[in-house]
């Protein structure tokens, strides 16, 4: 019986991309609507979840604008090829 290879789980912030996506989203939000800084302070008092939820709901986040860790992406592509090759040989 063939065993499945365990999934490869990666972290976005600081691993796949050297930036913090929450910070990037807050900057984008404040560029679009500077007055929302007051709402952000209020939401921080309500907790991290409320703050992050508001930022996510009010910004247009696109991964196309993120800088990526290219050596790590190359590693991931290699792992993907290994898994695809491994899966083919297991069938």
C-alpha cells in the first residue's frame, strides 16, 4: 500500500514574502482613505481580530503586488515536481 507524502505547509508573511501582508494592507487602506486611521485606532481597542477583519474587508489585496522570496519559490516548484513525479510512480 502506498503512503501519501505529507502536505507542505508554508507561512506567507516572512517566508513566502518578506513583507507583512497586514502592514501592506493598512498602508494601502490609509492611502485610499486617510480618515480611516481613526476607525483603525477604535478597532484596535476591540481586538486584533476586529482590526484584521476590517482591514481585510475594506482593502483590495492583490498577491500580484507582493515581493516574493524567489529562492524559496524555486524550492517549492522543485517540491511540486517531486510530488507530481512521486504520485505518477505510485499509480
